[in-house]
C-alpha cells in the first residue's frame, strides 16, 4: 500500500481529542486520524457500544488527569468484556 504525507491543521480541541485517544489506545496520531476518516467516508470500522464509549471517555479523562496511571488498552478491553 502506498502512502502520502499530508499536513492537517486542527483546532486545539480536536487536537486534544486525538492526543487523548492515542494515549489511551496506544496508537499513532496517524492511526487515529485514519480511522476517523474511514468512519466519516463510510468504510466499515469498529463501532463501540454505549458502555464502551463511557469506559473510553472515563479512561481518556483519567489519562489526562493522571497520566502515570494510564492503563493498557488490552486491560481496558478485557474489563469491558467482563462487564458484558
């Protein structure tokens, strides 16, 4: 697969959302933005449940407030599955 680099200017609040998501999910900035674009343009991607969204928001908030206590994404996912 060939790739191209692009420069994108984001408002501060979108940049912070991307940064929080990549911290919690242990992904690159490019991966987070690529997934957002795929979602926007209709390519099938994973859609979290309402419970998963709540857990993600809580994890993002925790990562922002206490980055030293960030949890590994596999651990968060295992907790989500245990609650279902």
